[in-house]
C-alpha cells in the first residue's frame, strides 16, 4: 500500500471530480438537487433504500416549494445545487447524520456542502456590523453589506479529533449526548490564536486529564453540524491518570483493541482513526 494516507482503504478517496463554484452556470444538461429545510435534508430514496439527490426531471415536482437555490459546483458534468425548500407536506426530512447508513461518501460530502451553504446564507441576511440588509455577491460565495462593504464568507470551525493510544489500548470516551453504550475518540474546537497541535494537547488534558505526545495527522472530514472541519490525529499517551471533565464527558477509559465497546459507524472520521490504529497494530477492524 502507498505511503499516502489518503490512499488507505479505510479512509475514503478524496473527491477530486468535484469543482466548486458559487456562480450558477449558463448551461448544464445533468443536475442533482439537494433539498434542504433548515438543518435537515429531504429523504429521497432509490429502490435499494439508498439516499439520492433529486434529478432535473424530478425537480419540477418540487419547484413550488423552492425558496432559494445555491449552486455548489460541478461533479464531473453534473451541476449540483442546494435548494432551500419551504413546506412540503408529502416529503419527510431528516438530519444528515441519521442518513449516514444510507449514503455513500460522495453523497455525504455533497449533501454536507448543501446544508452548510444554506445554513450560512440563512444566518447572514444582515450585516453583523451595521445591521443593514446584505446581498449575495455575484461571483463569490459571500454576503455583502452595501453600506460598510463587509464580506461575510461561509464560516468554518476547525476542530481536532484524536485517537489516543498506549500500545495495545486506546482511550475512548462517551459524551453525555451519546447513545447508551457508545464510545468514541476525543474532539474539540480550535480556539483563536491556537495551532492545531496546541488544541489537541489542551483538549486531551482538559477532557481526560492526560498528557500526550508524538502527534500524527492522518486526514480530515467536513462535519457540517453545522460548520466544523474535523482534523484527525493519532497521539501517544505520555503521562497522567484519567480525570474526567464532568460537564462534558460521562465516561472515559482505556480499551483493549481486541475488545472495543460500541464505536461510531464507518462513515465517520472517529471510526477511520480507530480502524487505522487497529490496522497499524495488526488487528482487523
Ligand atoms: Zn454593514
């Protein structure tokens, strides 16, 4: 296997066929529409119960509910749109995360883009400085205040996510919000002025009271809930005993790699980090 982390079987291939753009093209023959209502996605399944976007010929049926249309870019020759829709009594909506099991990585990627762009657009209708109504920029993904010329671009919140390891054991924790019995890797947001490495060391110390070293960056995943970008690491245990940050962490512990608790499904970076470590030490995920 190649040394490039992105080529490892357990990490999804990067989607290099997608060319991002905010400017609606004059011509296209194929299109995918990702219908969004607030932070939820319209449930639209094919015969195999797999989620798929609405295509050009189907879009006519949904047109009367359309509120706002955002061009996301081209996937190959397919024009991709996020469409904010209003009331649609016959259509069910769901959060993206609960559809992970019915979507491949490409659809998670594109639907996540649609949700993030919609969220940004809804939340930047007024200038944050003077309160005037903003307008969409003609070519760029920006909302612009005509009075003070402030440009508001989509905001991303970088976060670290880390699997801490100690030989044949890994440190997993459960958040108060997790489903019963579910454990995962540690994660936390970058603070202003911090490097990613500083964030990682601080978050691990804050959440479970231990010190880590030998950080290894493995890859990233957009996490549109609503606007994170997860940067995934392995880190080696250095010193300290587990002390929980009780407001955030319900439980944490060292788990033998051949006897793990319930962990996230194969669509999430937490799982890629865990599977990658299992592979490193020669255990099948
Ligand atoms: Zn302004």
